[in-house]
C-alpha cells in the first residue's frame, strides 16, 4: 500500500463536477488539479472532451483506491447517465 497518490479526492470532485456541467450543456469548463508539490494546473475542457474526462475520472478513482489499499474496485460505465 502506498501513501502517495498523484491524484487527490479534490481532483476527483473537480472532474466529476466538470462532467456534470458539460453533460447539462455548459460549453467550456475549467478544472484545476492539485499537482505534485503544491503546483496547481488548470485545464479547459469542452463537450467534445467528455469521453476523455470520463476516462480521467476512472483513472483517478482507481489510483485513489490503490493508494488507500483497496484491492478490488468496480467501475460502472453508462452512456445515458451524467457520469
């Protein structure tokens, strides 16, 4: 088990919020990530980036689970839902 994760829970929350906003019609969203050593990074995403954001969301969830010592992690993918 590792105490270090590239992603934080705050990053996950920001990505999920961006997915919801794009799914309900917002044209452009900004997502700020914590970064290693306190360096922040902000990226912009458009509706065309929804698949990329959904993949990033799954990656963050998986990495957080691994860093917390969770051995099994299920991911449900749906095209009709917001996430």
